[in-house]
């Protein structure tokens, strides 16, 4: 199997797997992108948690803290799944920055409703990426990773729902 130098597995870490090497490589790459996005979304959610303001401060502050904890809780499971398959996982912030598809928000001020809407869109993006990874797992008969992703998709959809409801205009079903 030819892997890029940075993705090469040390013989000391070469975990046995019944999946073909090409499947391990593809699934690991997909999970590492999800992992990078989880770290990016965690940081953005914490950023907004720290900087939210306004009349719904307490509710938003607590919700974003709860959501950031849930996002962070996925990181170890994603990384360990890569290792269980025999892949190599993220090693640095630099690698996260290269792989993440969730965009950072470094603005000095973001209005609270815009924070919630941006996080809602990011969570929708994560759910779609997880579904794509799930299909890849199905194609390679990796039911362990697929099952993990099913749980994470459900949790991500819950966050999306809460962010949607919290960001709606008063007395309106409009987003």
C-alpha cells in the first residue's frame, strides 16, 4: 500500500484489520476530515459561547456550552475509530487547519442570532459529511464506523434543531 509520508503507519502502531488497506485509507481520511471539522466546530461554538451577548445571554451561553461539550466528546471516539481500523489520525493543530471544511469565524463581534444561524449551518454541514462518510463505510462493509456515525448524525441533527428553534424570529416559523 502506498501512503503519503505523513500518513505512514509506524510498524509499532500497525493495527491489524480485516478491511482491505484501500478501505482503511479511505475511511481513515474521511474520519480525519470529520475529526478536523469537529475540532473546528468545537472551537467556533466555544468562541460564540464566550462572546454571546444580549437579552438571551444566559440561555444561549448555556446551550452553546452544552453543545460544545457534545461536539468535543465525539473527537476521541472518531480518532480511536481511525486507530482501530489501522489508520493514522490527526497529530497537530496544523493538520486540523489543513483538513477542516468548517470555516473559522474571527470577527470581533457577531450578533447572537447570526451566531446561532452560522452554527446551525455548520452542524447541517457536519451531518451531511457524516452521511457521506457513512455511505463510504457501507460500501466497505464497515458497520462499526457506520454505527458510530449514526449516533453522531442524530446528535448533530439535535444541535441543528435547537439552534434553529433558538434563532427563529418571534411568532414566526421562518428561519
